[in-house]
C-alpha cells in the first residue's frame, strides 16, 4: 500500500454520480480526492499536477472517452485505473474489456439507478477495491496499433508428464481478464482438451468477457450449460452466481450454492471437482487475484496427482490467490504469465497437435 492517503482522480461527466462518489470517498480517512474531471482530456491535463495514486474513470464521456483516456494514460504516465461504469449492454462491455486490455486494472459497476442509497450499498466493496488497486505497480503500454501480434511458438522440451492431461482448469480474480487473454489467445483451435474457467467478475459483465475473449481467441469461448460434456478446444465459464463442477459422468454441473472463500462461482469449488473426477489427468492454473479462493482447490489437484501452476508475483496484478497456493505447497510450477501458455503447449501437451 502507498504511504499517506490514497490520492484519487475522478473522471466522470455525470454531476450526480460525481457528487455521490466524492461523498463516499471523502468519508474514508485513508483517501483523498485530489482532482475531478468531466472527460479524459481534462483528466490528462490534471495528472501532472495532482499526481494521483489511482484514477477512477467512467466509460462514456464527451471529447475523450474512457478507452482513449486509458490508452493515453498508460502510454504517457502509467497509473492504476479503475473503470466505474454502469455499462452492461453487449456493445458497451466490449469497450470495457478493451479498456482492461489497454491497461486498466479492474471494473466496478456503477449503480444503474443513480440513487444515493444504491451507492451507499456498494460503498464497502468500492473502498476495498480501491485500497487493493492503489498498491499495484503498472507499466507503460505501447499503443495497440504499434504492437505486432505474433504467435509464440511452443517449446520443444520433453513433456513433464508420462501421460497427457485430459482437461485444463483456469482460475482468476483481479487482473484476470488480461491474464486469461494472454494465455487463451496463444492456444490454437486444435487445442486437444476442454478448458474450464472461473473468473471473479461483477454481475452483468460476464457475457461481455465471454464475447471479448471469443472474438480475440481461436478457441470457442462459451457459458456452460448443465449436462454438457466438455469438448476439446472449448473454454467454459459458469453463469453468474453459479459454481461450476463435474458430475459423476464428467458432465458440467451448475449450482447456486453458498459462496466459498467469499465467491460464487468459486475457483476452489471448480478445482476440487476437477480433481475428484480427473485425478492425475488435469492441469490447474491459478492466476492473479486478491484473497485466497483457488488455493485449497489447487492443493486438492496437486494431491490428486494433477499438474498445478501458479502465476508468479512479478507478473500478477494482485499476488493474493497464487501466493496463498504457493504457501500451501500447492503449486508445482510458479511461472510468469508470459511463460504459461508456451509451457502448456510445449512441455505439457508436447505441441504435436498443432
């Protein structure tokens, strides 16, 4: 966490929303609103003067919207960015996830009613998210147009296992959409096993995440339906507020059970179910995120004989969940984000399916 108060720059064109956000944030003793702007242009001019610890920005704004603003910030003067938006329509969530791809850290849903009472209900969650993200280090992003998109060739090292796994399970929280894109985008259409994925995400944004990944990746990305048999080359996410598990026949099973480690869907619930059905024939990967969801599940996979991987500290947005798994001795491999897909393609699956 930063020393001294968290210095916040609010970028919001709605006067009502701006007042309500300021009221909430100014009540927090460890936070200080050091600047407000109505659009990205105004905010860019303020940054050198107010030197924010964290920027909270809306999506739709005149002159310069949230996406262009985020791209400019991350190219010129990198700073942690939280997107606060009520946009959950398909066309809007595509933009939200492009903002995350551009370098913003996370999304927080703005109450759609705009009532003070609704903002008050989300207060504790918003303040907690700000406190976590304010301590995150961010780096300059080159502009999208200047980044050549080239596939990473699989490694040629010998497989690390005698038999190839039959399923891949991924779990992530804060910073997860960017991490998932970095991995899944490198997996070819011919990837030989199904992929199960749990990503902690605010209500209303799941379909946007699925659409964004599906548009960006060769694999098919979909929301799981109960009773379906997982197919190779398909990535399955549980519906919002549903745990994702496997039944005794290996078919997808969805339940609205109690939150585990504070989350439904829970990464650990999915990992434990995969461990129970596939035993030694699975790979579990635990990615960036706050809290400890997934740590116990990754441990269950390791105990069942499956291969387990945790993202390393340097490449995590928040080194919470992987840290807890590593402390349990649950991670057989600790890898930087950029090394995970090449490791899977080369060392785990051998690459001869390409």
